[in-house]
């Protein structure tokens, strides 16, 4: 399937392995990525905090660009924070024709218009709803046998439920569980799996921010997870890049590898760990996981 | 509504029991009750209390989702026991047993009763929750624009149940955080045109390290609230008015972070992370990194940066030079900024007030006497302060 692909900023900035691994995994799932390289940042909620109309207009521009991609079935992102920020703006744009018209007046200068009806899905949602768990299972070449994987959803992709379309028919707040299972891994539940990684306040209250990251990582260690998987690069920054500092804040050793979702999928589809950029993490999964024929967590 | 005619069924409740004075640890206690499925979890608890164990502690009063007394956690989610149907609660439970616990972030007095005074009410007191009247007080009533009163009805809908406090993730790691309920209450007065001290209120809440900039934006309070108050949304509005109208530059990096973020996107189209951090500490310009606060943070971040560089997450060119979108597109983004930021008033669409196009027949939820209908659905945002 062809998708208008919004990679976000951080996947092209401090977590380049996310963008890279998505590019490797896409052809194995028959996803054709048409990158929206003309679009700007979603604002991650910060621009909406500064000026709601500005955030709505910048995102409407991205939606309009996505609607221009010939043959694209939908728009896809690989960042929960982008999903959350875009869904918030889209909700307002779709709710009120007068407001949408007002925003489109600004876009008209560039000859763009946003029309309601754009489907925008995080890669996680696309995996489950468009590709399907059975089809995913059928493509597994190196099952995650005995690999104990803790899902880390974060916030933006699970709350608020109504805006994000989460209900009994589409239990999107359980999709990481389902994907881990389909890839042959063992799901490890722990207290922090749907809590905040702390990233949004890292520059305002670093101690509280890293206490959040450290506690969730500690919960996952106590639940004996081999690694965590997240659909959000900002969560990845706090959980991986900042993990050595989070260890100091919570006063315990953590050593918990954090995988981006396309990396976990890529491993099971048979890609090489280095190809997926797994050597680029601060907490190296390569040191704790045996990659041979199936992916298995370390015994120790 | 056919639901109301269903015959009584058996439900099992699993209640969290705890009496701090007993010296014993908390434990789970199961009770089977029989009620029509549309009846509330509260009615179930009261039946168990009446029929099998009078010592079960639960606080309640109106039983109609108005008084806010019976806030609890049902199957791990915060809510009002009187406002949750037994059949819905059972369907949401993984094992079919309805699990009821006291709310979080507050000490337990007994069983399902938490100490609201110790946490919730203390925080509400913290924000001066009353109107400080503009002088001179008019002889008759104050005359105010209708839109500005409609604007604060959302925060006035709060029934002080504590559900948002229960699940606040910032408070979980930083108990001193003023928190969602109290900050939503603060907006109720900041947004009120009759209040005389909006600027002082905002300065206080912005400068407090556990004030408006300590919210971690997790949406937990938005989900928890049984009345649609959207406390996080009110906190974001407090930030917006503090920063953009009152021009408050706080000691917590709130203003600098927002300003740096917005201008980095304006200048590059996408985020330049390496520049965001020093500007958030030192001020929103390339020279921000030379400010003492930024220098201190950058020095403490050296080990993190070295790790990032060694792993190839960061590269020197990426740190020194931003990635930009194509120049034509950047120009388009900049003209959007220019057009919107030069408007005399910000536009803000609050779906709580305006509703959705498709649901026009739904009455606008209004708590106060103000009428919600009539005004333009795209209303310029109410100014935070007239001073």
C-alpha cells in the first residue's frame, strides 16, 4: 500500500535509527513510503500551547500536502507525539466547517486546501488495522521466541480515547501487546506501560522528568522484561538517551534496552540488528540479546 | 433505555480494604450483590455494606454525579462510583469481577475513603479560589461580555471529585505539583473579566516550580474527569495567557522553551533539537547557550552528548547546523506564522463550548446561568487580563 509518510523531526534528528529502520521495514510489508518532506513540525503540543490557530494551520498544511499524494491510501506517522498533536488539530478542523474555512483561507496563499476525511495512522495502528496481525505473523522469519518485551505506549497514542478512536472494536491501547505476540515474543506487563516518560518537562523539571522515566524502567526491570518497545521517539530519548541519568535520579541500575517499533518488527522479519540501527542506542540491545536463528532474551 | 427494564443480576465486587489504624496491611475483599445491570457501582457497594459488612468505608451523598463525593478507581480507572453502571464496569474488567480501589495520590483514611483535605483541598486553597473584585465595585451587577463567561463554564463544571488528582502522573513523582483540579480552578478566575488580579495570579503560578510548567501533558486528567473539564487544556490556556499576553518570563524555562520551540520551527520548518535545549535555559537566540543557566545545563549534559555522538545518534554537523525544509516551503510556513501572529486577537476553538457540526442538536453544556448558544462558533479567545 502507498502512504503519505510523515516521519517527524526527532526521527531525522536525535533518533535517526527510527527513520532508518522504518525505511528498511516498509518494503518487507509492501508499504510504499512517499515522504512528506515539504511539511513542517506538528508542534508537539507546544505550538498549540503558544497559539492554537497557528498549530492547526501548520498541521492543516501537512494534511493538505498528504491529500495531494497521488494514490496514497492514508497518511502514516512513526511518532506518537506527532499522532497526538495532529489528531488534536484534526479534531478541531473536522468539527467545525466555519473554522476549517478560516484555516483554509490562510492555506489558499499556497494553493492548498484541507478537506475532511484524511485518515492518519501511526505505524502501530497501520500494522494492526491495514496489514493485519495474521499477515504480519506470516511474514515472520526470525520469531522473537522467549524474548520478553515490555510495551511502552506513552501518552499521546492512548489518550484521550475518544479523539484517538480507541474503543472495544479498535483497542488501539492494546496493539503493542498484539504486535509483540504476533512476532512470537512474550508480552511483559508492568505498571508504567501507559504512563508518561517525562519528556515534556525535561527542560522545566529535569528531576521529575527523569524520575518518571526511571520508575517505569525500574518497573520493567522488576517484571523481568528483556527490553521495551515504543512507538514514540520522544519517549525513546528519555528512556534510552537519558537512561544513565535516570539511573542516578532513581538510585538503581536499570540497563534496559529500548527498541523503536520498526526495529522490533524488522528483527522478526529477519533484518540484521545493525541494519536496523540497534547499535546506535545508548543502552545497547546487542549486548543483552542473542540474535541467532530466533531472537532470545539473555538468560542472565 | 431498554436497559432499565432488565431483571436483577449477580455481580461480584472486589473491594480494596484498608484501615490504617488497625496496623494491618491492605487486602482485597469480595462481595456478591444482586441488582439490575444499569444500577451503579455505588449502589452495589451500599448493598454489600447493608447486607454483609457494615464496616466497608465509602463516602457518598447525592448519588447523581453532582456532589463529587464518591470518587474511586474502578478496574484501575478513576471515576464516580454513582456514575458507573454495573454492567459497564463488569464488561471493562478482565476477569468479570468489578474491582474498586481508593483514588491515588491521596492518603487513605479508610477503605475507599481518601483524605481530600490533605491533598486536593490544600491545593485548591493554594490558587486563591475566589474572585478578587475589580474596583470600583459597581452599584449593580458587573456587565461582562457573554463570551467571556461562556469561556469559563468548562472550568466551572468541576465538581471537586478529585478523579484528576488521583491519576495525575506529574503529581505521582512530584507531590507538590499544584495539580490539575486546582489549576483548572485557577483558570476559572484568570478567565473571569471581573477578577482584578489575573496578572498576579499568573505570575505566581508561572514562577512556582510546581506550578503551570510542571504539568507533563499526559492527558490523564482529561480522561479522568467525569464532567469534561479538560484540566490539562485549562493549564495550557494559563500558560498561553501568562506567556503571550502577560509576557511573563518565568524561572522554570516555561516561556523560554515555548518561545524557542516556536521560533525554531519558524526558522527551519522542523525542530533543531541541539539548539532547543540551550535556548530553553539561556534564552531564545543563538547566543542563549552562553547564558550561565544554559552553560550549566550544557556542562551537565556533556556525558549524554558524548554517548549520543559515540553511538552516532548525534553528529557534529547535526548539532551545529539545522535541518531545514525546502526554501519555498519554509517561506510558506513563515508567512503562515506572520499572518496568524499579527492578528490583534488569537482565535481559539473550544469544542466543549461549540460542539461538533454533526451534533448541532446537542445542547451546549453550560453550568452557569450564561447561555451558550448564539455566539459565533469561532470565537476570538478571551483576553486573560485587561490590565
